[in-house]
C-alpha cells in the first residue's frame, strides 16, 4: 500500500545493474 | 500621384486583412500519425470524459505517450478542445498568458459558431474576448503607469467571461438542439507560470468550471511526480481524479515490435534482434524502442544495447550522481541518523524539492538548466543501496514511505528530482 518508487525508465534499471557491478 | 499611392496602399491593406482573416489556425488537436492504439488507456480517458465534468490529472513519466494518447482521444469530432501547452516558454509572463488564453477562447467559440449548425450566434461571443483584449491593450498603450500592465485580475475576468459564455452555450444545448455534446478541455503543464496569484486564480476558476458549474472537463497532464503534492498544498487535489499512464504491457510491446518496428529493419539484420533481450532493457517504453531500432538500422546492425544512446545517458547520469555525491565538499547530506533535523530544516523543500520562494516552481529541466542533473541531497552510498535493491530480481519497486523513514525524505526526493527514480502514487491503467 502507498506510493512506490521505481527506476525512472526500464533502461535505468538496466543501467543500475551495470553500475552496481562496476562498483 | 500621392492619392493614387495612398489608395493602392489602402487597397493592399484591405486585401491582406481579408487574407489574414481566412487563415485562422484551426483545431490544433489532430491525431498523431502512426499512433499505437492503447485500448485500456484510451477507454479510461473516454470514460472519464463521458461522465460528469471533472478535474482530471493525467500522470505519467516523460515520453510515456500522454500527449499522443490525449491527441488520439480528443481529436474525435465530439470534443472541442482548448489546449494550453505550458511547456512553451511564452507562458512564463502574465501578458503572454493573458493574450494566449484570450485568443484560444475566442478561437474556441468561433469554431463552435462555424462548425455547428444553429450556433452561428456564438460568433458574437467570440468577439467578447477580442474586445476584452483590445481594451487591455489600449489601457496599456495609453498609460505609462506600471499599474496599467496586465494583472491577475485580467486573467480572472477572462475566466469569468468564459464561464458565463459557456453557461449560455450549454443552456442553449439543453433547451433547444441538444447537440452540444462537447467537452471543453484544457491540457496543461503548469511548469512555467511563476505568478502564485495567477496560478491560484486559474486553478480556482477551473474548479468552478468543472466541479461547481459542470461546464467542461479540465485535464492536466504532467510528468512531475510532485505535482500532486503541489495541488494538495493549494487545496485542489481533493477535487481531482487521477489517472496514471504507465509504459505499455509486454503483449502490447510485442505487437508494436512485430508490426511497427521489424518491418523497418532490413531483412538481413532482423535475426540480430531478439525481443526478450530488448524487452529486458527497454521494457514497455516504445519511444526508446523506436530510437534504438533507428540507430540499429543506421549502424547496419552494429549496435548493442550497451552502446545505445538511452543506455549511455542512464549510465552516465548514475555515475555523475555517484561521483558528485561522494565528492560534494559542502552541505553534507543527511545520513540516516539525523533525519529529524534535516526534515525540519527542509520540510518545505521536501514537500516539493524545487519549491522556490514563490511556492510554484515545479521541477523542470527547462526552467532550471544549471541544476539539471545533480543535487547533493543524498550520498553515494544511499544511491548505491537503492540501486542494488532495485536490481534484485524480485524487487520491482521500493515503498516510498518506508524508504523515506530509512534514508530521509530529502534523500529520496532528491533521487526523484535527480531523475533516477520515479514516484508512482497510484497504479497505472495498464
């Protein structure tokens, strides 16, 4: 219940995975 | 010779005037060519417009297709649309706002007069706006006094005029011909109206037009996730109906891929495009699919997802946030431990991260170019934490309030403002 936070675009989620891996 | 010249000049002027009168801009709401039909969303909007006049707010991330959807529905002949795109900078100052509102309203009644049988007399109603405009222009031209310039009261009078004439129009439709099934509609993105009073005046008059007098529908379309907070502060939100437009479903995306995109790709390259892999990257965001396929074809198939422009932009944005946040020397962002103090200090900002002193500055990359991508509202670690959670396979979203309790409102809103996250208040239609 309540507002949800999602990556602003699907490609943002994709890029997040990539950056997390780099870090 | 002199009088001949004057006569010729006058003739030319009359001729030009006649020409000008004939090239009035028509109904600007036309269908978008190549629109991909989205049944659920279109039905929701049509159902809303079919009901009692309401004040509707259409949410949806940028390039999700809100405008295309509205255009598709509103270009149907039963709708008469008054359309204001406030992303256009011309609305930033009061005189342009007044002039634009006034000409649009004049145009609206002229369209009714010329397109609908039995409504010819509404040509006269259109003149009300024209003469109001001329009066205002004369007032300004005659006086050097600063008080003579366009004020909020001019906009208020305009809205009142509109209300009265619309009421007349609808009375006629009820008593005599009953053909005016029209919904007047405004499509607004109040990014650039900086005057608090004017914005309040516009919103109040829209509430009167919809909720009280039931004359027309008003639709606001915006991609600003904090728009709702802003409307709540103005006591408007509780009167609004919210629709959230999300990305396309997987099935819709597959249809779009098969029917619209694949035919544009040369046959020898088609084998390199695999739906599932691309869907993982671009999801249901058709605009990104389109851009990718165009670049893919232009590069003769030598383009993978990681070198596509949308991926590179997202990747760069994340890195910039992380680097800037970790290197920010001043204004140490609040850690999870000191939420209370940071909340008090920035309560106003956290209600709306870009709330300026006027209280109406909505986040906009146009009005705030220098702040574009970076803000020190969160630490690199906080962002990395959020990113790692969101990339876990069973985590499609994070609950907003829970994350606010954990990281502080400022940090969470900062990530939304920084265009990393989107805040979804209600579930999308699809």
